[in-house]
């Protein structure tokens, strides 16, 4: 049985994006393509205390949480950029250690199955929100403002880019609809 994966792909660093990394990767990459991971799903399950909120007024951001599948984007990073990319991602994603850096199997759109770097929700971290009721999510998103900007902007940008990728996320779509219907603070 032949495998579609190539040696070149496995020598490269691949990074899995499921939220803001889709529309704001912040690092150089040589290629990107649609990818799916199994065993995790995209979830607004992280209280944001830095990027989209504060400890006093947390926002809510995405994490990869256990169960299901997640469609997103995979970025290939050139060998000479790998160390800088990992350092950048750790500084961005590990500010409060709410994510675990891990390697997951990525199923690329071109048929390759490769290992990629991903950041999954750490359920033992106090910032792990779990599955919140929709109106609690809305309240947190509306109040969130952090170093990276307003939380509603994060939700809108993520939903917009997922739509462009033909990925449905009913939770984000519902939130965007509600954010449009409520006054901006």
C-alpha cells in the first residue's frame, strides 16, 4: 500500500491553524492548504486574559478541544524559518499557558497525511471555559478588549475567513449575527 506523504513534507514544519492563525499567521510560510484534524474540534472555550480581554474583563477565544474534527488551514514553513516560527508561536500562543503545544496528524486537501504543530486547549488551566451557553459567550465576546484588539473583531474575522474557506461554524455565525444586532460598546 503506497502512502501519499512525501519525505520533503515531513522535513518541513507544518502548523495547523483553526482560528486567528488562519487570517493572521504572523510568520513566513512556503505554502498553505486546507487541512483537517480528527479527535479535536474548534470551540470558543478559552477565557482570553491578554489578546482579547483582561483577567478583570475576559474575552473568549477559540481552542482545539477534545472530540470531533476540525477543518482549518495548514502552513508549511521553510527549514531556515522553523526556529523563528516556533519561537513566535510560543510567544503568541503560550502567554498564559492555556494551550498545550502538541503534534497532530494533519489530513491535507491534496491527500497527504503529515504531522503538524498545533495548540490545543489545556483543560486543567483556569482559563479553560469549557462549553458555555450561547448568551454567556456573547456577553464575554462583547466585553472583551485586549492587546490584540476588540474580541468582536476576532470573532467576525474568524467567521469571515472560515466562510471564505467554505467551513461552517454555527456558533461563530450565530455570534456574528447577534453582534450585528447589538450596539457596539
